[in-house]
C-alpha cells in the first residue's frame, strides 16, 4: 500500500530545489524538534521504526501542508500520545 510520503516518480510534484549554502535549520524550533526526537529514542519511549511509521501515517492533507520538521513534530506528538507519555489535551495545550 502506498502512503502519501511515497511520491517518487509521481506526476504533479515539483522538482526539489536545493538552496545554496542552506543551513541545517531555518529556525531554532526545528533544532529543538530534532533534539526532542533524539531524547525520546534514547530513553526508549519509541524507536526509529515507530517514528518513521508515525511520519507515514500523517493524513495526506496535513502531510502535504507541513514543512519537513513540522512533520517530525506531528509524528513525535502522535507517538507521545499513543505511548501514554502525554494526553492529547496536554499536547494541544503546549
């Protein structure tokens, strides 16, 4: 079964344009998302296979509208709720 992230070779998606000298992060929050993901994996809250699956389960409209690290954040919050680390209400409240 194909998921929304599996768009290789599909028609209708623009070419990927690389920025010259692109920084690894465009905003501080993006680096925080990477650090949060690494901490959750190191602590055994979830593993990388679960993280990838959570990324691939993002509903297509949200997936297509989100930036790279917004997708990561959506996957992390999904897993935190599924693992009982935080309730959806806690996550929605920040």
